């Protein structure tokens, strides 16, 4: 009798284990959404890379890597549930970031929820932006995607504001208040103003461009003082200063732009490149800025440099058209056509 009982107990235990295993296995299968062949193919392609590319063009030549197209195709073939699952669970950090990049383009709500879930994710991933390669925690990579893809396409205001607020008031606030990418896309909402102004007033000049977006007259002396300090300190800080002036091209800040342009025209070694000067000059539709642009164009540039200047002027003007500068655009830019080609290198056509 005892023998029969032992046998029965053993069989019951095996049956229970089998049912538990089957149930767990079934739950795993249910949690993994079904993927079509095209999605699987894109995931397998992206897994070949160990670096996630934040920008379309990387390296000195600004070449587009295949990952960019694979990422876009992933977004075309995968739905939001699949993208959310891949972003959270795939074995490749690069696949996870590509999936998140596409997820935020399809669902602002899910992008917000995903960031909330991964706000403390510190696993390291290799990133590249332009010529810069660096390692960063996964949460910083998510934040970089949020900034880089801010307008690609833009999230609905309700989700963008939620995402910004989650980042701004998180335990990572100290880092983000030093981050030019995040600060550059931060909207001028009243809830941020006090903290931004306090940071700038106590000597953290990184948020000055974000502060300038509020266009508050009371801040003019503070911003002007910061610009004077930036002018005396470093190249990088001068770039941040120009961003502030571009956000608020007040007459009190015109001297800062004029000084940078004079250095460029005089060929001083510390001069900023035209890439930084053109957009802020276009923000001032006035005779002095028009003359500055003419001077920059008329420096006996080699033909290739003149074309590069024309491309930069074209890009800046078409983003924020200013009728005041239309004659310059017609003279130097209207004949230039830009067309992307399959290898990711931009083709320039002059007529």
C-alpha cells in the first residue's frame, strides 16, 4: 500500500511540475509578440552593430551607416507592441535603442511609459554622434534619442511635456542641467523657469540658451553678464552663448554676435566657423547683420568653401525664412539643390 502511495505521489508531483513549466513557458510565449519576417530580418541586421548611431551622418565625411536605414525599416514593419517589447528585452542594446527610436515616432504615450520604466537603467552602451564616440548608461542614450529626434517627427505637446518633465524633475536633474542636447530642446514652460534661472545665476551657464527662450526683460542683465563671461572663457561656451542669442535675438545681445563675426572676418585662430554664425545672423533682420553675411561671403573664398557657405546659408534660411535676407539667398543659395543618395552621402547639384 505504501509503495502504491509513493508511486501516486511521485506521479502527482511530476504532473504538477509539468503543468507549472508549461504554464510558465506559455506565459513567456504570450509576452513575446509575434514578429513578421521583415521585422526579424531588420533585427538580425541591426544586431551586427555594437555602436548606436545618434546622428544620420557620422565620421569626418558625415557618412550614413546601414543601421540608419535598418532602423527606419524596423519602424515600417513593426507595430508599437513589437517595438516596445524589443526596446525593453532584446539582447542587443543597439536593437533596443533602434526600437525605442521608432517607438517614440509611433506612440508618445508608450515612449513616456518606457522612459519611466528605464529611468534607472545604467547598463553601458556605445554611442556615436558625428565624430564623437563614447560610452553612456542606457538611460542617457534614451535621453539623447529624445533630444536628437525631437522634431523627427515631433511628439504631441502633451507627451513631449510629460517626457520633458519626467527628465527635468528626475534624480538625473543635475546631469541634465549640464546637457546641451536636452536643454536645447526644452520648451519654455513656467514650471522650469525658476530652476533654470537659479542655475545660471549661480554660475552654471549651460542652461542660458534655455533661459533665453522665456524672453523675460528682467533676465537681460543676467544673460548679458553671462555672455561677457563666455566671451572671455572658451570656444565651447561661446557656441552656447550664440545659441542663447539665437533663441532671443534682443538688441542688447547684438554686440556678442558682432564680435564673433569680426573675428571670423579678420581670420583670427579663435574664430567660430560659419556653421555657428549664419543662423544667429539670420535671427537679426537688420543692416549690420546683412553686411556681416556679405563680408563673410566675400572673403575671396575658394570655390569649394563658397559652395559650403552657400549650403549652410541655404539650410539655415529654409528652416527659418526671413524675407529681409531673400536677396542673399537668391544670389548664393537658390541654385543649390541637395539630394540624398542610397549610400547616405548627400549629392550637391548646382544649376
